[in-house]
C-alpha cells in the first residue's frame, strides 16, 4: 500500500481533541504517508479556528513533510467564537474579501505558500457567484491556491458557481455513508460522475456510528454477514462500500490513531460484489430497491 494513493483522505477536524503534541502529530502524518495517504483535510473554523495552527506546528516540527503532502482547507462559515469576537451571529461569508483573507490566514497558520485545494464550506444564500469566481481567480494567479471546489453543495448550486469559473471545480465534499445515502439519489453523485469530478465523503462512518452499529439491527447483521464473507470489519466494509461507487468517492477519515487508520486503509483491498453492495444498502435504508 505504500506510495501515492488518492482514494483516502485524512481529515483533521478533531485534531484539537486528540491531545497530540506537534511531534506526535508529525509522526501521525508520516504514518499516513507510509500508508499511501498524502492528502489532509482541514478548515479555518475547526477547533475554534485553531486547527490549522496546530497542524502548522506539526509541519514546523518536521519541515520535510511539506513537500510530501497535499493540503485541503475550507472557508465561508463564520462562527461565533473567542477567536472571532466581531462575529455577532453565526453566518456564511463568501465575499471576495473574506475568501482571500481566509486563505491568507490559513497559509500563515500552516506555514505554507500554497493550498492544494480550497473548498467553499457550505452553500451561502447570499453567494455572488461572480464575486467568488473573482476571488478564486485572484488566488490562483497569485499562486496561493492550486485548485478549487465546494462542500455540501447540491447539483444546482455546483452548476451556478461552475458557470462563472474558468477552471473546473475539483470536487464536492458531501456527507455520504451507509447512514446518509441522499447523494446517491438526489443527483449529487450523478453530477460528479458526469463531470468526472471525484467527490469526497465527510463522515464516511456516520460519525463513528457504523463502528458501533448494534448487531441486532438489520444493518449490523448485514455488516456481520458480509464481513464474514470478506474477512472485514464494519468500518472497512463501510469504506469499501463508498469506494465501490463509480464516481470515485474519496472517504475523508478522521482518526488520530495510526493503527486505526492502518486498519481502515485495508478497505482499499476489499472487492464487494454487486449483491453485497445492495445488501448493505437495503439494510441501511430498511427497504429494497424497487
């Protein structure tokens, strides 16, 4: 499994809860690289706007990592937090000034010269697509962001922003798992496959619930049966189920324990057949496809 692999992404939204020192976090990044996972997902708001600074400290502890990793960050959500005392109410901000300022703050916090990918974190009802496109263009020409995408966008929202851009959006990061299957049927994954845009899956294990699915539930029983057939854990099956989709879904992991990441990474070696895939879907939804 060593070497470059783009099927899995390591998410860092819980970085502050892991209690890792900068050296320990650097070792975690190194361990992910050894597993072929070279892409790390962050956002300006994570851990009360402190996530990127914590990641930056890890990169400072091991500077050689910078050249070996790809970094994703997001902006557009404005939280009411001590780090942002001027925010009176939680809101969205996709103005040119906010996007550019957010990127500059992210780069400074992580000690980077460029983000590999910037995502608009949530659809903004006040989004001016032309203004966002202008911000993307300015950031790209300045060499501060290599590529752009969105998160949690519905197909019509994706199309609106794409209609104003010179370069194609690189991804749509959405919540999809055996416990959240909306995007399979609302056009989101169909659009991704049509445009050949690889979607990313946040919370691919349902916030950890798929690791603890009761054995007496229909989904628990299905995971157990298919697990016996493939010698796989529920977590591995849940990830393999996503990886099997023809849109090329990239699950975003989120563990601070390297051994758990190593176990989850084995999902790449599982080959669910079509009936096993639909068996898990039926158990998750509670009814068969028509």
